């Protein structure tokens, strides 16, 4: 039997139990509120619209108590219980709703499915009470209707239980109930947000095919967004076709994501349509919008089209960054086609003749894309010789790229010329904030170029220059220098090896080489000097982290 002791302390004192009856009907007040025009009664009934108004809520139960008292505590007619449950559900008073159900049972009135639907509504935002109510409905063998399924699915999705919501969704279909549009929309959006765009698309298509109704645009847009994020190609094509067919507007963020997707699949038509959509949104194109087109043209081997995009960026005052221009270097390296290199060189020449500013990032990317065949073509040396005629200023990335090409060709003379050019430009701009400063990578290339020469004395010079500039020599240079000296029976491998150890670099590989040459005691299977044997599979440790100044200078 229901008693006030079951109530929370805050409402137990406000129980509406009658002294002469044990009927478990409760309300929130034993006195009616002052009537207002909006709270007036008609023939003893509270107006229906007032049942959901918290300010008149206690009046409702006061009247219900009076009505029961007049009838000798007989049960109310069913529609009265429905009205009271509606009021409780609208105010999310679950405990009171369950007490009202107990009252019905105690009075011999069997709660119908509508009563339980109100109870489901009353336990919103409370997963524990929701599970308790489902268990009670299961124990009492309550037959669900469409509203029950809808509210259960709503609770499942609210609690993040997508799989259970899908089970109830299919059970609802098998029971022959029609799926409300808002329920289908919520399931589809929840599936998409849960990283299941394929499931979301299937649900949308199944619903629309079975009902003939179209889901709101939010379902398609959310599925499209997640499909783009997870590279689900079929979802992108299907959702985008629907979005464009229905004229659904998407925001700038999703448009940019679609531009990036178009670059991944080299779809020029999609990229152009997305740029047109940005124009409709009155969004001024920026680098992140035009860079995908540059990548598409490079992938399609249309160098002229790629340079046209660069020209468009220059005309719009957009700076081409190294990140965006990297696609040109990647494309040239992947194709390894000298004809493509010639197209790039011709396009640069055409750009120069137009008198427009050539982004230095574009020249740097073209140089990086030549590394694979630097010893077979000489146009990059011509490009260096013509730097002065280009309407741009080289930066340290430009010179480091040139030095990297010199490393491939082992051209020490040109590398020295490039270094002298760096220092001359640095002295000329000594008072400028954009002064060129050789970085760690600059000295690494110069050192490695020198150690590859037949006469490698300059390698020791660059070793000292590197340290004097405040940089730590690269471990690869130390390894090359030690091996070079060992091959030439030059005892200077010993101080080079000791210095390598002092810098904290691993020396397992180079010591193994020295033992094979008989320059260190012991065989390859012995423990190397200086400590316990390290794993032969271990690589030489990377160089210690550079200082902030060194990193900044290297990226100038």
C-alpha cells in the first residue's frame, strides 16, 4: 500500500491522503491556489490547457481530491486519470505518476497503455526510473502501441543506447506501426553522429521508401558531414546528390570539407561546384578553399591549370604556403616524369614573363620535386641562376632545397657558391627582420656534401662551423665522417667517434663497422667497449631536440 514514507522528504509532507481513506492519491497542495482568469474552472473542471501549467498544478489535484471525497472515495472515471497523468508527465513528476497508477490499481481501475505512455514521458532525463518502468511494464505484460515505441526509442537515444533503439525500431515495424518522422530523423542523426554514416543512410532510405515521406534536411546534412569525415564515398555521393537536388544549403565548414574530399578523389567538378556554393554564401575564397583545386590539377597532370590556380591566388592577394604547395612536389616525385618537370619549368618561365609575383613556396615545391632526378636534369641549376630575374625573394627553404639537390649530385662547388650567396644576402639585410640565417639543415647538407668528396678535409671545417653556429651536428654526418676516415686509414675517426658518443648518439652500427675493419678490439659477437651490448636492431638515436633559436633559424 502506498504511504507518504515512500515519497522524497520534500514532498512527503504535502501528501493528499485522506484521514478516512487509504487511497494513494496525492497532490502537491491541500489548498487551491487563488484563481486567476487563466485558472478559472468550468463546471467544476480545470481547463485542459491549465494541466501543464506548474502554477495551477496543485489546483488540479485539489479538485481531484474533492471529487473523490464527494463520491465516497470511489475511483475517478478513466479520462480523469488521463488528465492527471498528463499533468504529471508534463511536469516530469515520475514518483507522483507512479503513485497515481498505484491509486488506480488500488481502486480496481486497470491502467491502460495511455497511462503508461504518460509515465514514460514523466521519467524524462532519468535512465534509472526509465528502466524501472520498463521492467514493471514487462512484468505486467503491457502491450505497446506506436506512442510507447516512440517514447522508448526517444529514451534509448537520449541515453546513447543506439543498438537498443534500433531493436525497438525494427520491433515497431514488425508490429505494423507507422514510424513517426521525428523518430526516424532522431535515429538517423544519432547513427551518423555515432560514426555510422552507412547505417544512417540505410535508415533514411528504408524510411523514405516505406513511408513515402521525406525526412527533414538535417538528417541528410548530418549523414553527409559524417560521410565526408570518415571517407564513406557512397554516402558522400548519395547525400550530396540529394542535397543538391533539394537545394539544401550547407555551411562553410562542410563546404570546405567537401573541397578537401574533392582533392582526395581528384574531382574537379565537385570542387568547382563547392566554390560556386561559397560564392552563394558570400564567402570570400581563401587559401584553404583554392588549395584543393591546385592539388586536383597536379593529380590530373594539368600543370597549366595548377599554375592558373596559383595565379588566381596571387591576383586575390592570397599567400601560397609551403603546405599547400607541397602537392606539386609530391606529384612530381610520384610521377617521376621529366616531361612533367619541363612543364613546371616552362610554366615558371611564363609566370615570369607575365611580370606577376611568383610565390616562393611554388619555386620551393618545384625544387623539392626534382630530388629524384637531380643528377639527370640541369634545369634546377638554371632556375637557381635565374632567381634574380624572378619577381620574388628566396628564403632559407629555397637554399636548403638547392643544397639538398647538390647533395644528390655531390656538387661541392655549387654548394659553396650557394653558401656564399646566403651569407652575402644575410650581410646585405643585416638590419632587416627577414635576414637569412643558415640553419641546422643548411650545415647538415654542407657537411654531408663535403664528406662525400674524394678530398674530404672540408668536412672537418663544416663540423666546426656547425658547432660555432650553435647547432649540434647530425648523427648521420658523424657516421659518414667516421666511416670515411676509417676507409682512408685516417686516425681522426677516433676523436670523431668520441665526439659522437659525447653528443649522446648511438654508436652500435658504426662500431660494428669499425670492428669489421679491425680498428676496434673484439669480434662482431663481443660486447662493444664502453658498456653492455645494445640490441643490433636498434637504430642510432635521433639528434637531441634543437633549441628554439635553432629551430627558428632553420625555418626562416
